[in-house]
C-alpha cells in the first residue's frame, strides 16, 4: 500500500549484517568465566528397568565435578504438558531418548569420557512401538501406573449429523493416511548455559521460543529444588532456527540448572548433531481414517475423521496438536457436518512436540488428498471442486470460527493461472493443488494469547522497543521496527528492538501459531500509538497548533503544507525532556487478542482472523524408478497486508521447501524405537541442488484487526505441500500414495501394483 | 604439539597446535573466531566452510596441522577494515539470503570461492557450488538470488 | 565433535611414506582427503594411533594420458578428475561417477580417487555412534559375531558404496599397490575379499599408488540412484563400457558392473558376454542384461543402506539399462 513509508517495504533483516559478518552470538558461542561443560547419558534401551548404577569410575576421573542421576532430581521437577517427565529418569526408562545421568566437567572431552565410565545394568522390558498395537488390550504398558496406553485426553467433536449427511450424499470416499516422524533440523543445535548468583537467583541462556513460559517452568524447577522466591532470568542468544522445536522446556535445560546449582559454577550443555536428532522432539506421527461426501453438484456434505497419534513415551505439546488439527477439519471449506475423534497413545518411541503448522500438515494431508479423490468420484475438476466449497468472508464455521477476510478464491485463481500456463500434458507429468486454513490472528491455546511491548524514546529521536516477542530468524524484529517506525514517523534504523531478556522484556506467550506479526505487531503498534499521542500533544504546544493537525514523518513533526510549523522529532524530545517539569516518553502496551479458548465442545473463535492459501505443483514421475521431480511450484497466500514482502517471501519459500521434505524425503527412521539416521547424510533434507523454483503470489486482503491489516504467515508455507504433491503424482501416473514421505520406493511399488492389476 | 604458520585473513599467524585438532577447532575454540560454525561435525552441512588456498572446504574435516603454510579466509576476513561489508555479505543482507543466520557464514564462504573462480556463475553452477551447504530457513531461493546479485556488485572480485 | 588423539606423520616422499607404513602398519591409517577416515574416527569406529597423511605427497597427484592408458595418481582429488578432458572423453564413467560424489565443498576438493576406492564399506547398523553400538551386541565389523543386516550370516555384509570403484571396474581398471621394496598391479575385479570387515585384498603395509585405466576406444557411462542431487551415497549404481564394432552398429565387447548392492562392485561376466554381437538397437538385449543384474544382485544384497532391498533390486535393472543406452548413444556418435 503506497500510503505507507516503512510498512510494505522490502527492508533487509535488521540483524542480517551481524550474521553475515559471523559476529552473531548463538548459544554455541556463549562462554562464562569458570564455566563447566555438561553432558547427558541416555538410555541404552527403549523400555527397561535400571537395576544397578555405578558412578565410581566416572567420579574418579580428573576434571569431573559432579554426576547426577534420577535420584538427584527433586520429586516435583517435571517437564512437559502432562508434567509426566523428570529430567533424569529413576528406576525405569521409557524410550531410547530417556536421560539417565549427567556429568559436569572441566572440558567437553572429560565429560564425554566420564559418560563412558558410568556403569548401568538394565532389565529389558518388552517395548511397544506401534500406536495402534499399543491400543490393544494385551499390549505392554509404557507407564505401569496407567490402565491403558491411551492418554486420558480424548479429542472428540461432533457437529451436525454426519450419519444422516452420509446417507444423503451422492458421492462418498474413504481413505487411510499416515504420516511419520520428521524433525526440525535447526542448523544451530539446542543448548543452554545455567548460572546462579550468590543469592541463588538463576540466569539461564537458552534458545527458547517461549521466554516467559520458560521462565515460569524454571521458577517451578527452582521451587522444586527448595529455592523459593528466587528469580529466574531467561536470556536468549541469537537463535539458530526454531520451527516449534523450542516451544517447551527440555531436560537439557533442567539438567544444566541442577548441575550449575550443585557445582556453584555456570554449566553449559550444547547438543552435537546426532544428539539433536535423537534427543529433541519430532512432529507427531498420525494414522488418519477419513471419509468425506458431497452431493451431486459437488457441495461438501460431511467430513468424518478418526485419528491415532503416536505420543511417544512422554507428553509434551505434541499431544495437544489435535486442537489445531480441528481447524482444517471443521473449517477448511464449507462443511456443516463434522465428526472428529483423536486418541494419543503412549509408545516407547521418542515423544513429539510442536513443529511448524502444529498438526495442520498431518490433517491437511488427509483432507486434501481425500478431497481430490472425492472430486474425481463426483467427476468435477479438483480446482473447481474447491471453488464450489470455498470459505467466504462472514462465514461462521461449525467450530464457531468467524471468517473475517478470506482470499481463498483469489488464491485458487492465482494458482490455476500459473499452473495452466504451460501447455499440453506430457506422459508422467501431472499437476496437483491443495488449500490451507491457518490461524492468522494469534491462537488462544494458553490462558493468555498476549504480548507486551514497552517503548522508550531517548533524547536523540531513537526508540528502544522492548518486546515479549521472539525473533528466531523469521524476522519479528523487522516487523516490530517497521510498525513502530511507520507510526512514529521514524526510519527503521531509529528503532532498536530488544527481545532477548526477561528482565527487561514484557510477557509474551511465545513465538508460535504464526502469531507474532499479528499479536506482537499489534502490541508494538499500541505502544507506538501512545507515544505518538504524547508527541502530538506536546508538539502541538511547541508548534502552537492542535494535535490533530500534526503529522509524523521522516523524523519530523509538522503541519502538512505549513513550513513554519515543523520541528525535528529529536529536538522536540529534548525540549520535552530538558524543560522545567520535563518528562521522558515511555509507553507500554499489552495486546491480548479477543480470541476465545475452546469450550468443552471445542467451539470458540480461536483466532481473530484466519490465513488462507493454495499451493499448486507440477511434477514429473520417473515410472521406472519412482522418483518424483518437482518442476514448478506455486504457493499463493492471503496474508492481509505484507509488512515486509522480502521477509514474507522468505517465510513462504522456506516453508514450502520444508513441506517438500515432509512430502518427499524426510523421515526419522526408527527401528524398535531406536533412531537409525541421526545425521544430515541419512536424514534427507533438501539440498541446494534439490531446491525448486517457487512462485509465491501474495494476495492482500487487509484485515481490520491486523496491524496495518496484516495476518500471520509463519507456518502456512509447509501446510498443504504434501497433499499438493500427492495429488500431482496421482494426476501424473494414477497412483495415490497415502503415507508420508512419498519416497521413490512407495511410488514404484504402487506403479508395479497398478501394472499387475491391469 | 606442533607449530604451524599460516596466513589468516591477511594476518600471518604462528600457532602451537595439537595434531588431532581440526581447523574448525583451532579457529573457533582456540582462536575465538566464532563466525565459523559447527552444524554437524561430519562434513554434511557446510556451516563450517572456510576457504583454504582459494577452495571452499569444510573445516570440520580438515586437520589444523594441514593448514601449515596455507592461506585461509574465514567470514571474519571479508568485510573491509573500515567496516564496509563485502559485496557478497551485503547482497545476502539485501536479498533475504539470511534468516536465522547459522548457515550464513558457510554459505557466504562457499559463494565467495565460487565467484572468485567463476565470476559469471550461472544458477546451475551456484546450486552445484552450494550443494554441500544446508539451510533450513530459506528454501535456498533468496540465497541463490543473493549470489546472483553479488555478481554485478563486485562480489566476484 | 572432536577427533581422538593421534600422532601425525606427514611424509613428503613416497619412500618415507612406505617406511612409516612398514613401521606403524598395525595401528596406522592413511589420510588422503579425510572425508571418509575422519568421519569414521569421529564416530569412534576406528582410533588409529598414527595418521600418515599424504598431503605433502604431491608426486601421487597426477593424471597422465598415453596411447593405451590413463594413469591417475591415487591422491588426485576428485575435482581434478572431473576437470580432466581426457578422463571425460576416454573414461566418461569415471568422470560422471566423481561428479556424483557428495558435494563440491568437501568431497570434490578434498576427496581423492584413492580414498574414494578405499572408503570403508557401510551399513546402517554399523555406521553409528559408539554409544548407539554399545547398546547391543557387537556385529562382525565391530568385532562381534552377529550380522544385523542378514540373520545367521557368518560374515559382514556391509556394502561398498563407492561411485568411483564401480565406474573403474567397468572401465577394466587396475590398481598399483606399493609397499617397502615391493610393487604389484592388481585388477580391480580381483581386489576385493568376500568379507565386509576388511573388504580390500591388500596388506596393512601396502599403499595404493596409482590407478591404470586401459583406453581402447570404448564408450563408458555411469548411472546411479540416490534420493537427493547431492550429499548422498548411491543406493544403486551401474557402470558400463561398450566397444563398438567397426561399423558402429553392433557391440563388440561389453563390461557391466553394478555397485552399492553388495560387499564389492559386481562385474557381471555372463550378462556382459551375452551382449557381444548384439545390435545397438536391440533394447531387449539391454533389458535382459538389466534383469540379469537384478537376479545376480538380489542373491547377495541386503537391507542395510537406508532403502528397501526390494526397491534396490527393482531399480538396478533400470540403472544398467540406462547406462547401456547412454553408452550406445555415445558409441554410435563416435
């Protein structure tokens, strides 16, 4: 939008120069005086009882300060959504990832050597690795204090009358879709440095996406350790990628705290790459049974979904992803009758966590693959079928989501236009599309969905902005600075964004749910508006005019068209400050969107606005090897208003390639709970040579509630990628792959099966 | 212990090293040059890429002892002494080639080695040269654009 | 990730290197590019006391072309081979194979042809961290008596995933091995043991000095299958060499080799000789050769490189078929 000076501009990332020079400090680079190095020993079995532990040889090693085991963990120190996971396990281990001991030593080498000297005997127990089998009656129990492996966390919603709608449907299709483990692969591995001051207050450097909730977890940990009324200060170094992986607190952070307290010295734990693969969380694997039906005109009548999620051995936020899966299930396209039942099941596998899209990619894979099946059965072009059923502004979905702005139709048009550009159909080449809905205006998962921002103006026309929001590479610092600069008539370089320290930054629920631009952006806008009001008020006195006749632009405060009534903003600030009874301009704003928590029937408008998008892809399938080549990719998103198109494109491109990995190549290979590919050679991330050309049409439908009309766009890029690919493969060679990733093995096997049946 | 002599970003260095140190260890842990990152330690990700005698190599699989008598360029040596970014660095900044930034020093070093030897590198040649540098944030496109844009701003010098 | 401690020796002549090797043979390893050796050391798969580096041994870095052979020094880096016009022209399969290795930053500039041939066999049960392996009984290659890839197997079934070796075997290459006071030449087809623990028939005191590729006017090609366009090892590969008749329409002689399917690249003698006299357009014969490759490979290949055995067997025939077609296309052009 041309009326803006800073918003909507392709302004490079504020911290990029620092990063380009190799000066940015990540957790790997943090060193404190006297710091020790911690290392963690993991279980050798997927499920076993610990029968003996002997630390004597390890403790005798020179340079070892201390060794902790499950015995040393306070009873109430527990992690995760269920608080069912102590940072070090006592008596029993539940997965290969389980931590059993930790060392603090003078050097990383000594710590590693000490781990090798720890002797532990195990009594191996039968393990269970398949969630569907784990639901059977005679299955071994992962947690013996439970009656069943199924978590007491039933996700169940039922709107309309699905059975009746099914009877009335002209066409009905069914399918079973499965997804497996994939992992974030942040280039900067996880790590933390914990340190206590003389009064037992904690300072922890950690690359978290949830500084305020982490602070709460750490305060609870201190309390469990008997350290009541102490302070916990969370400092974030530059974060080497998040993608949801840092949305909980982890054993390594709690262990660093315990070691640092025991040794009275700072302790650093940083993962190496295999450890990052083995001991951080994955996206949840799912098994989805889906049935959808439509009338003879293609109008979608019902959607019926049963789902089983592999919870792993402990319960982190992964178990709550069905709450987000409900969003596409109830609200992607108009559908009145919806039934969804999901069960999370304990297994002896690794436990899952948040990952970009938070369940949405799994659900959308099933829905959008199945929609193509339904369109085919109804004899309707898949793009047309989606047009028939698209959402409209003003819709209220069965889950009570209020659709404010919706550019789904424009996204469909944009994708179709690009895909149909290239002429006739070649053999083995096909196109596929898939749509998405995602929260675009925050998401009330926690009690608060808010973010606080403080702005402090100095005497030189510069603004320091202290935000609760977190920049982990996605660019929130820019969004914040651009919004504040726009509002205050400053340049981006006049705005310094501080997001690193809970001692100075206000509360925020965390960088998740594509919420930061909307929520932290609105908080920044609110605080800037308060500064602006003060500037106009005080400026009007200096310039002898009324506040509403004044404008802020290009570091000036002025009456448009009146050169006499103009003043530099920094000069005004000094005037205000250095006059009798002077004042400094400071403002704060806490923005909590009017998003609703879901009620007992899971109804509630989770987000103030929703982001829509359509992805289209053209693939070539090699029918002799099953290899799929992506020829062209179009990802159109309705973003409200782009605050920074350069960064927006970066989010879309990055999301799409992550989604392509999910669709085609990425898989954490587990054999009986053991990770078999904990490295970049065997875990197949797309390389630069595999990168594909992506066209990313940006559809702008300014949203009245978004800051300058913006909606969130962090996650959508990887949501509909897999079904778009699956649909394109079907179009190309007529085989429907229903399990991710769609490897050449699966495609070739399906092609051979098809040949056999013909 | 062995003493090696090498040129590092235009400085002549004499350093006493242990035989089993990698060049990455020497640069990061001993000399405090934190710009060179360890992403995997096994030559699979390229975060530790530096230039040795004009070739981009992974310093995690290069013994420090083999740096003797070599000319080594790291990310710290690219910007000019007055603080001005190297055209490639500036191009990565301007074109969205950097998000979390962890892969960026390695990406920029691989790109520099490419353009130093092949100032007119095509998109395909860029993809080939960066195939050993993994990025999880950008999907690579803005990185390719960064390298291409630098070709015309003196990045190829 | 740090390396375990070792003593470093950097001989600057072949003679010195062989002296060192004869003294330290039992606990020394040769370091050429380091892209395989150093990774294995970091994983704790091996911990040699002494490293004999070939870095200063420039005399082993060369590509020499004469009338009937191309001779390549063992320490020649892959980038030099890729850049060599004579290799591209006369030994295309090798050129292509080297291009496909790893990624440019490390494997091409650092990796050497000797190191590529002598890279250790791999198996996803074995190529894991020391901690991973310590959680279960040791396999054959780890000093134990079990094979996780094939039940009841009395030997190690780890797989040779060398692109270079497969291409070179198709080209009929020979290796020159030297030790103190001794030198011998061995055909690559005779260079392999039948046990993945030590897959190469060479003495610990021996050093690979040179690769000799006969150049007799044949056309060669190399095909591999991997998930990605870079970094990956092949999960299946094939190299072929074809010699055309004088009229350039039939096959006078052929060599077919499949790789990444077993403990060593496999020269398919029967399928190769069956192609003699076949017309360039006889695609049925090529398909038959491919199916033969599949049948042979499926008798010994195991599920141990991250892809399914069924898939690798199903695609090896296609790799052979494509390699033959490509070589025929070149041969008919020439």
